C-alpha cells in the first residue's frame, strides 16, 4: 500500500523517538530515501573526497538513481516502521542503565574473585565507539585496583566485537579530519597502553566473531579462550589502514612472520581452530559447552593466590613492556597519517556505501 504524506511525516516523528542508534549504514539509507522522497533524484554537485560526511550522504542519495519519489517515501516509512518494531520487540538489553556498574556500553561485575567486563552493544555487534573506548579504560583501571584475582573480557550477544564503529569516522567534516586523527590516535594509544600495563592476569573469552582492534590486542592478553564458531579478522588493507594494538610486533612473535603477514597485510580471516594452531588462541571449546567449560576453569584460576599471580605476570612481561610501548606509539603515529590520507578515506567511504545498500 502506498504511503501517504501523513504516513511520511509520522515516520519522521517516530525516527526522532528511537532510543537506539540504528548505525551509520541505516542512517545513510534513511537520509538518501528522505532526500529522494522530498527532492527527487540527486542533482547536487559531488562533494570533494575529504568532505567525508557530505560525500557519504551524496553517494547514498545518488545510488538511488531514478527511484520515484512515491517509492522512496514508501521505503522510508517501511524502514522506520521496521526500526521501531525491532526496538520495541527486541529482548536484548542494549544499555545497562539499571546496572550497578553505571556504564552505558559495558556490563561490569565482580564475583568469586573475578572482574568480568562485558562489551554490551549487541545490536551493533559490540562495535567500539568512543564512549566504549573510554569505559573499557575506566573498567580496566578499576579492575587493576580491586580485590579480584583475574579480569575477564567478553561480549554480549553473537559477536565478541566487530571492531571500530565506523561512525567514529563518519561524523566529521572535511575540515575536522586532521583534528579527528590526532584525537583518535591519542585515544587508541592510551587504550592499548591500558592492556600493556594491566597488572593482573587478563583473559579474553571470545564468544563469537572478532574483528580489528578486538583481535589485535589479544596478543596482550595472558589467556584467550574461544568458542569454535569464533573467527578472527584484521581487514586493515581493505580499509586503507595499518595494524594497531601492538600486533605488528606481537603477531609475528606469536605466529611467525609469514602467517602474521597473511593476516595483517592480506586480510586473512582465521577460524578459531586456525587461531589456536598459530598460538593466538589458547584453547577452543565447542560452542554448546563453551560458557560452562570456560567459566568452570576461570573460577579455579580465581582461587589461586592473588599476589603470586600478579608477581609472576610482572616477571613474564617486564622485559617486553618498554618495547610494547614503543611499538604502540609508532603504530599510532602511522595510523594518524593513514586516517588523513585520500586512500584511507576512499576505502572507508567505499565500505560505508556498500553497507548502505540494504
């Protein structure tokens, strides 16, 4: 049934009331449909490559071609309706606002000598936005000082973490790119330093696919347990970027130069079994028994003497700390240069445009 102007206006009001960010690809689609419905086919000049936000919008609108305004209006109303229905019916809690921890993007708890940090943006596949970066660092700082014996990082939902939220890149204009790169570089450097310096045993419980920064920092964990349906992907070249999380140093050390090169340069996605055979993952468990087996083991670890574990970890890592900080600084310096390059902008734009074609 064709959507009326009244339906279109109502959808605009419903969109304003959404509590959950639908993600950049959906927002681009909504923008394009709105412009097509109200203005017709795209007829404005194409923005320059460095005008990141406006070029993404232009590409999304232009991709609709000669779609009739009535059809665009109908698709807009349908998309908003689906978003509204999904938000009201979804059983997944996106933000633990009633959690004792008080975090927006995490669930953090301490029980049985274990501090558990859960990435909690399941609808966004636990993509890391700026807020989550800040909250993970805060949670790690508190865990380092509390009375727990070990600290565990895991994800809520089907994904462990899908890497950087590309909204971190999309919400800037051409004139802000250099400033964004500098701030993002310092944020990333500080984030990785928290893993390098963490004083207690740090364990990753990889409950599903892992991408980007969530994979690269695994080399800084003490133990990595994974479900057999997990995958490990670092698609830096696809996005015109370069390695981070000390992976340029740790991955060749862990898995050998050839395999690290295949993963970090040529976007090789590893299965859980492959990651385990190469040493990135400590052990893989069947998905149907994963949580039960892993947490039974972690509870046993948490009964060990706290100080003994901390001292032993310090001995294991003391020779590497200075080197890791040096590597982290160099990686972030190079990444800041990559982020302002035309090549990186073009690659990320291409990715966003593909994702916007729902």
